[in-house]
C-alpha cells in the first residue's frame, strides 16, 4: 500500500472500529461523563470518555438529545462573574498567565468539550450529525440557538477552506460516494444509477465535490458541470439520454447546472464560492479552450413573487416570462436590500453577474411550480468577479448584462 | 488516479502552486492588509489577501517579524470595554444575538485573522513555521507570549487527535519523507541513509509517524520501534549493523527506543501519548505474539543531578550507576512534585511504569555525557496504564516495578 | 500521485488516448499492413502500424472479420517445407543460429503478428475481444479453429497466473467495475444496484475478482462469497433483503455461491481453481475462525439427466430429489469417464469433494428448470484437496462424503 | 485501500510470502521435479511444484545451475522425429487437432516448463535472474546459448511494450526504488543520495523508468532528462551542485543525458526506443514550450578507434577532437555496415540524427578515458524520426546535421 493511500485508509479503518469496541458498562448520568471529560487531565483517559459519550448520544431519542443539549447550553456556559474577574485581572497586568486565565474564562467549557469529543477517530462526522440534530430540535429555544453558535464557531475553524480537498466525482468513483451524490442532489433530482451515469461518465459532463479528510466518504458540497458549445438554454438538453457527447475541442463553455450542499450539520459554513472558483480554475487549466463559465440556475422565488405582486402570466408566454424574471432578479429585494431570490444572493455574492434568462428551461414539475420553467444564467467572468463581489458586498450593487437590463426595462413597460 | 490518492495529490498540487502566482504589487503597509483581511466580507477577496500576507511574511527579517507580531499582539487584541459591554448585554438577555456579540467581542480579532490566513492552500505549514518564529523571537515579551496562546489555542483545535493520521514509515516511503526523519531524529542521531535503512527496512524494525492531512509531507512526531525477544538492554545492540533479523514469530516485545517531535511550531500540543498507544494497538493486532510494550529511554538529567547532589561515580561502576539512576528517577522532584527528569514526566504521565535501568546502554558521546550511558525501560502495561495515569495525574504517584524499588533502596544505603 | 497509483493510471491514460490519435489515411489493403507489421524492423514503425491495424479491425463487419481471420490462417501459417529445412539444419548442427532459424520457421508468423499488435497500449483487451469474435465466427472452419490455438497459446502465456492480481470487489469499488459485475454475473442474476449492494457491502458478504494489469478495469473472473455459520442450504437465504448481518466472530464457514467467467475471449484459459484457492487462503488469514470452505453450486444437468433416464420426480419430493441428485453427481458420466455435470467437473477437478445436496435451494425459474431447485455443496478441505485432485485427474475418482454415498445408495434402492 | 493500490499491493504481498512457506522435504532429483511439473495435469499441483523448483534453484551453486540448464537444454529439447511426424500429419489434414499436435511437438517442452514456473507469484523476477545466470554461465556452450533463445522468446512476449508502464522517478519515489536507480546508473555514476537528489528533485531535472507489473519494484530501464535552454554542451554543467534551477517557462529543450538498462536477464529485449519516445511525448504534453529533444551521449569507442587508426590527438585540442569524433561517428563501421559505436547504433536505429559534438563535455575519468571528454548530441526530431529510422534500417544511412558533415569533412583534410 502506498503512503498516501495508507494515510486515508487509516482514517477509514479507525472509523470502522469505532463502536465495535466494548466500553464496559459506564451507566453514570451523562452529566457525570461530560464533567469527567472536561476535567480529564490527559489525552489518555479523555479518549475513552469521549467515545462513551458519543455512543451514549447515538442511542438517544429526541427528548434525551434535547436534555443533553440543554445540559451543554446551561451547565457548560460561561460564568459572567468569572469572565469579569479574569478580564479585570488581565487589564490590570497583561501577562501570559492572566491572558491564559482570561481565555479560559471567556470561552464556554462546552467548546472544549466538543473539541475533546472530536479526538475520537470518526467523531467529526458524528459531531456534524449532532449539530444537524441541534438545528432541528433547537428551533425557538434561545439557549440552544446560542449553543449552536459554539458548534458553528468550531466547525468554521475545522472546515476551513485550507483543509478541504476537491475531488472529481466520476464513474470511477466508489459506489459508496456515488450513492451519496444521488441522495444529496438537491436541484435536479437523480432518478437512477443510469441518470447518474449520464452526469458523470461522458467526457463533457463533470462533477466535483469538496471533502474533509476526517470525513473521507462524505461529500460536503458538489457541483455538476456541463462542457458545452455556447451557454446552455435548458436543463432538459443537458440531461437528455439522447444527445451527442461533445468532442473536447468543441467545448468553449462550462455550465454549472447544479450545486448541492450535503450536510445539514454544516449549515452556515459556506463552501460554494470556493468550489465554483476552484473548479473553474481547474477546468480552464485542463481545457484551455474554455472561455465562458456560467450557471444554468433555478429561480426558486419567481412564482411566489408573481403571485405576491398580482402579476398574471402563463407558462407559454415565453418572452413575457423572461422580462418578468429579469425584473424579479434585478428589483425584488428583501428589507436588508439584498435580492429576494436566494440563488441570486448566492451567485451575486460570489461576484457573478446576471447574464440571461431562459424560458422553458426546466420543464420538470418542480421547475414549472417554482418559476414557470424559467431559469437564469449567471456569468462568472474572472476579470470582473472581484469587482462585482465588492460592489455587491459594499453597496448591494447587482452586476447585470445589457440584455438583462433591457429585458427588465421592457417588463416595466409591460406592467405599466 | 484513484479518488483517495487524488484527494491528497490535490492538496499537494495546490500547495505547489502557492507562491508561483503573481499577486500584483500590493505594497501597502502590513497593517492595511490585516485590517482588510479581518474586514473582508467574503471568502472571495479574503483568499487573495491571505496569500499576499503570507508571502509578505515569508520575506520578512527578524525585526520585521517582531514588528508584525507586536501589531497582532497590540492592535488585534481584545478591547476590555467592548468585552464588558457585550457580556453585560448577554447577561441581561441571553439570546442568540447577544451571545454572538459576546463571542465576537471576547475573542481577540487576531484569532480570526489566523483562521483566515489558513484558508490559503498550504497555509497550515506556513502558520506552524510562523509560530516557531514567534516562540523564538517572543521570549521575554509578555504581549508576544500571550499572542502565542492564541496560536496554541487554534493549533490545539486544528491538530486535534481525531484529525491526525498514523502512517508507517518504511523503506517504501518517499525519499522526501525519509530525509525528514533523518533530520528530525532527536534521540539517537541517524548518520546516513544506510543508518536509516537499518531502522526502517528489516522486518523487526518499525517506524510510525503522525501526519496532518493539510501538511502531508511533514511528519509531526515519530517513534522508532524494535521488535525483540525480551526487553532490550542497550541501544547499541538495536542499531548495530551486524545483527540477525528476528523472525516474526520470535518477537514477544516491542521496544520504543526513540520518539522525536518534528515541529517546533507545535510545541505544547501533545501527540506522544496517542502515538505510543496507537502504535502499540496496531502492532499487537499485527503480531498477536507481542506481550510486552516497553521503551528504552534516555535519562537526560542523571549526570546533572549527580553533580548537583555531589555524588561521585564512574561510568564503569555499573551496579552503583543503576542504583543511583533508580533513585534519581523515583525521588528527584521539581518543586511542583513532578519528577525532575523530563522523559520520566512524559512516560509516567502517559501511564507507563518505571520497569528497569540498564548500565552501558548508550555508549554514544551524548549518552555518556548525560547519563554515564545508563538508560531506562518504561513499561506500558495495557492493563494498568489507565490506573497508573490517574495515580500520577492526581497524586504524583510514580508506578514502579519491585526491582526498581529495591535498586532505589540499595542506593539509599550506599549513599548513607 | 503515488508511484503505484501512477503505474496503473498510466496504463489507464494511455488507453484513453488510444483511438483519439489521427493516423493519417492509410487505406492500403489489410494484407499490406500485416505484411509491413511483421516485416517492421524496429519497435519504432511497428507501433503505428499495429495501432492502425487494430483500428481497421474495430471498424470491420463480420464478413470482413472472417476475411481477416482467413488471411491470418492461410497467409500467415507455417510453411511445411521451411520447417523441415530448418529442422534438418538444426539436426545436422545444433548451434544457436540453427536453433534460432528453426524457432522462426516452426512458429507461424501470425503469432509474432499478434505479439506486435499487443505493443499498442490498451491492445490486450482489443485482442481478447478479437478472439471472442474468432470463436463466434470461426465455428466449423478448420483453419480458423486452428488459428484460435495460436491466440490461446499466446493468451495462456500472457494471462499466466503469476501476472494476475486478486482484487476485492466491494461497495468502495468504482462504479465502472461494479456495473461489469452486474453484467457478467452468470449464475444468480443481479437485478439492480440494490441487489448488487447486498452482495458486496455487508461485512459477511465478499466478492473477489482476478484482473490483468493490462486490462485494469475488466474483471476476468469473479467469485461471490457468503460468510456464514454452518454451510448454507439455500441461495434464497443468502440473497434475501431481510436478513441479519453476521458478526465476524460468528462466521465459521465461507460459502462460494457464484463463480462467473467474464471474458468470452479467454475461453479455455482457466482461472477458477486459482481464484478459489487464493480467496480461501486470504479469507482464512483475515478470519482465523473460518473452518469450512464450501460451495453452494447449481446442478445444471440434473433435469435433463432425469428426463434422459426416464425418471419421474416432482419438485416437492425433497428427499427423493436429494437421492437422485446424489446419484446423478456420483454416477452419471461422459464417454471419457468424467462426470456429466460441468460444474461437478470443475470443482472435482480442483480437488473439492461432493459434500451434500440441498432440496429447495434455488427457487428461481432457472434453478427450478435445470435442477428442480436442488443445489450441491462441494467442500474444499485444504488437507485433502491435493490428494482429491490427483485421484480425480489420474483415475477419475470422485471424492465423496459418507452421507452422499448413502444418499446415492438410497437412490439405487428407490429406482430398483 | 483503493482498488488500484490494492491491485499492486497484492502483487507485493504475495511476493513477500514466497519463500517463507514450508514446502516439506521434497528432496527428489531436480529432473523428477521438472518431469512432474511439465506433466502436472492441473494448475493445482503445478503451483507447489513450481515453487519448489524455484527454491531449489535459488539454493544452487554455479556447477549445479549449469547442470540444471544442461538438463533443460538436452532433456527438454524438441525431438526432431516427433516434430516431423506431427508436421506430416498436419500437412496431410489441416485440422484443429493436427495443428494442436504440431504446436506441441514443435515447441521444446522447456518453454512450457518456464511458463509453469512463472505461475508462482513473484516468479517473473526469479526467472529474469535465472536468465542472467544462464547468460553468464552458458557462454561458449552451443546448447545453453540455444536454450537462451527460449527464455528470450518468452520474455519478449511477457515484456511486450503494451505490458510496460512508464513511471516518473522523483524525490517522492520510495527509497527502495531510488536505491536501485543509484545502483543501476551505468553512464554517469551516482555518488550519493545527494547526487541522486540533484537529478530527480529540481523542477528542471526528470527521470522516468519502465516497469513491469509483475516486478513492481524493479525498474527495467530508466532515462535521466534535463530541461534546459538550448542543447547542453557538457555533463558537468548538468550535474553540478551549484547551478540555478530553470524556471519552467524558460525550458525549450529536453536533454536525455543518461539511459541505463537495469536487468542483465533482459538483455536483447529492447525498451530504449519506446522509453525515449514515450518520455518525449509526455514531456511535450506537460511543457508545450519544449521544442527540441536531444541527447548528450558518450562516445565509448572513440579513443579505441583513434588508437586503432594510429591518430594522435591530445585532450586539449578541442576542435581537432570534434572533427575526429564527427569522422568516427559518420564513417567508422562494423563489417555489417553498421556504425562501430554502440551508442550511435542505438540512437540512429531509433531514428535520431547526429546533431553536434562537444569537446570537454565529460571530464570524468571514464569520459576522458573513452573519448578524451568528447560527447555527442543526437537529435530526436519528431518529424523526421520515422524517415531516419527507415533509412538507417534499410540502407544503413546515417542522418546527419550539416555542421557535423562539415566537421567530418574537415577531419578528412586534417588527416590527409
């Protein structure tokens, strides 16, 4: 076995072993275990305790989980008086030891607890699932929502972009990974292994995912790409069974037609921007002929907005739909000034610009229901992505192509 | 290429690219860059800034580095008033948003800065080197020593045991890794590639290292092991060129004869205990015949202690030396009650027990100079390791074999 | 990328490139190409010629293929007069050069042609497909059947057991390999990816295949194994969706329940014996608790034999069926004295013994049609396999368990 | 572990096991073992016999080896009468079975014996070593030299270019491979691991080797390449410790400065041409800026030829040496019309042309002794390589640059 493969297989094997071990019959209350773990003087005893805690957790029902989270939220919170005392002492004399004392007091012990749980091989995935539980069970509970910030704080550090690895997903990938791509696809459902194969096997269809080395068979986020000649106008043409595979030389455009987050427990930790840029960079190195990087994206809020605005339009009024979609994307805003459409917020925030809208582009039930089948192309122009991003971040400025501006203007006339 | 190999090769390639890119001519003061990076609204612009900062740092001389560290220490520290205000607000109303505000105020912005620097592929190793600089340059400076606690806090989280991977080091390992083993060996110097080969190629000689996936060709710590029949009594016999390789069936003992930390920038982040236990577990799975796990360890403080105590003894008084070494290990203490000998503190803290001492066991210049050639075997008895650890951690109790107790007692008589 | 992975990825990439290259417009008759290739003085020009020939072949229809095979069979055959002359010369003076001349004359030039075709990366798989064509198209044609012996001679050398590698097939395997397992399964059809998963994912279900390094994604033969407690009595119980996975410690038996050859073009090159023994050896190393290695095999000829013998029996007469199956396996012979049943010939030839028969063991349409649902367990007893093999090979002696002998005897009584 | 890595690790592990097994005490004469192996009816018993034979062989002294080879040469040779009878029968009726009988009779049984020996995992390398013995011990013995043709015939089939894999050798390669590069380098000796590192680590120094999957840690042949600006004029400048590494963009030339065959037992099986062309193709894909592929080659026969011709020249007469070297390369011929210089024969046979000669280009003892320090650049111009090859193969025509022609002409004048 090679060293590099060993490196990861080791992770894998250890993970396998987790849970098979017999840890005796430590039936003390969970509070005793957390207290012990947080107090454990060395890595030595900590590891066994952490394993036991994770196993206990994995056997809990929802009520027990809530109780466990409340225990973390209340009993392992900061103690304001202690923070104040440590802060005073540090202000009085700024030394290494007063700073250490302050650091310890100002951080809730549950953060250290979570870090110690993470010592167990395979624990990272378990903790991500734990946070998914917390998000689901903690709704509306202030203390649990605050607790979630601690998880998120740690995860942002652990799932730092520098730790992630980009892997192509192809028909050479392990079935164990591929079945997760099927399960996690959130934009255009994958119906079968044959459907999957059409998206990952041909030379002009690519898929890439971010992974974390501590969760080597759990994709975090993935993107599906079509290499095309010109920007695609419909998702049907991309996914049809009967199409000609494009010769590599013919491709001048990479169309990102689906991006899916995979881990509910990593909500709020953003990978999408990095993923798109990394994939664009890798593809343009592999295919120097690629000139255009664009998306073919859903407009999930269009139909709702039309209804809210009282605008009537039928799915076959293509041109009117395009105008209205342009207007929606360019003018419909939340109270904070950001676009109403969540997908628009994502791509504009990444520095893309609204390039074009396509009618009849997604004729699936979902596509028709949410946007009367209209889709939008966001364009990632590497020369202006940074400037677009700044403009959007600082001034809510939406980068737009001239044709989109015209369409939106036309809508205004029509509606007037 | 396989998916797993790709995963790591991706890391590798990206790292290669770091530094080759042309980042224009951003000659603004470093303070402007840190301010920008900490204020950067998205991953997008942050990445370029982080890269530029790391490159600037890598070109600094010591004075500039100290200035940079001072900038972090003073300008990016907590602001006591803000911490107090946020704490008050949180105490008044414990909601998600008051807690978020508290979290933000209570953590110095330099921690977030370091996390953002770490987004750059390959940055982790650069940050580890940065901390090595800080430790060297910051001695005696309270603010810099406090700053080091932030690095250490983040590194403890990133180099969490659950993220580390154990890799065997062998004659099949890449030369790039092996040359680092030669360079980092800190106990028994490796003189040449032939010397290295004698330690990693034969069936009865093993070497294992912990790696972090973000630094795939930098070992963090490694241990060298000899599979033997009975516990080894001298390091010369282990390392000699002319010895018979033991048949696998004949081995009943694994002797850990050298443990070396590799990264100055990871000082204080402890891996050794985990490494020994993991290796012991893996070896005993591979060789069910292994019954004993012990070390052959140096006694770095013996000669100094003898001098301090005014005890005269010559290197050829074997038995007397053994008695004195036993006495030293069992009774010489620091003011905090822990053993004076650093290697003893390490192994006893791991739950090992002092098993035996060997005279004439290390006849190298270094061995003669520090301990008149005496070495010690610490025994890792998996049945008592946990109990030993607790006893040592809680009550400074040193686990000892009866024969060592007798030797120490004999020393007392001799000295009396 | 690691060296070992590179090794194979190189194979893979080169194979990918095959066929994409533009080889000009060499429209000479195929006979001119073969003449050139066989005459080519160096590797240099040979490679291009070989590639062109393979491409031309891949575009041929059946009639053209037959013409090509006839060309090889007739124009590239030995020339008896030349063989005789070379033989005479060698007999007269046994030197290196007369022997070389004899070797050249005695081997038909088409063998060298096939070897030269094989220089092209990826050619081995193409040549295996070519032989599959030859076997299909050459039936009843003496010259083409003789030509096949040349292919077979070369393939026996190239697919020598020492060159094959055993790979576990699991849910971690690439989809590209797994879909071939689905396609090639010849005993118990795999209905879907879910069905496949049940056979390769659980800890107590294993699958292994032989591969050749020059055809890294084409399995040559594979075997499916169930780890069980006791010898399985029915294939339904092995393949059911609703069963409990066996804990590893509980398994004492490995049941080989399906063996499939994958490559029509490798007919007559036997791998099965090696595969079973290698897998048995590997499994017994991994699971020291395994005591019994047995098959659960079809009896494809039973129903036909019963018909030929005029014996009437219904599928629900379990005991009578078992007796008759025993009698069939032990006494029904071909004119050459070997068992009538092809599966029996295979396992007995490998040194297995007939251990037991199970009624109602394969209730699929195919199982009912060929054997009224009866199956047989052949036992691979590592202590007697060699002796059984010798007895069978030398004297057609069938190794049998006492209970099978009794069953066969009972059948005799019943029929009498 | 990944499938691909497994594939090779399996090879590796099996090889490891070879020789450890206890094969009882089969002390029959070697002739009994070969007779048994050749007669073995199945793979089953054959494997054990083959292993025993290889082990017996590995313990033989030279006299015993010669006796073993004589046994193969004489007792396992063709039997002329049988060949004739089978040939007559085939001529009379050309059927599959007469052809099979002819094939069997016309091939000496020792070929089948060698194929059966090769069934043992790891046997290929053992057989390559066996042929190296045969070449060394069989000199001047007609029967043994004829026997060698059988080995060579089989090896040419097994080591067919289509089965070889090209691997880059770098500082990432396993030490086990790298130490063989050191040992096998035959042109410019590698003095130490540091010397090796200078040849494989910098970006502008490359090394590539052919491997066979059945001998995964034995390079068959390797080439060392320097990426340079312009064609190198001396090997000292390539190998010096103090040089600047070339930026990738600056390289326009790949200089092949050393090619070494590694396996004495593969003498006469030519890989060099394929290696150079494959490496040239791979490099030009990786570095589109590469325009020139040339060698910096020794002229091993120059000094001897000068002596034979009675030409006096001193090492410091640079220009005269260049002229004489040109003349030697272009005009000195063997009786068969091929160039006297073996390196010239190799490169010209590959289709290279004599491009330039460099005085003072190899100042090592060996370089001075064999060619007064002169070296030659052969140029691989991909446009003319095929035409050059044909001209050389068919008409002994040497492709030459105009400047070399002038130099040779100048030499003529000087000598006149």
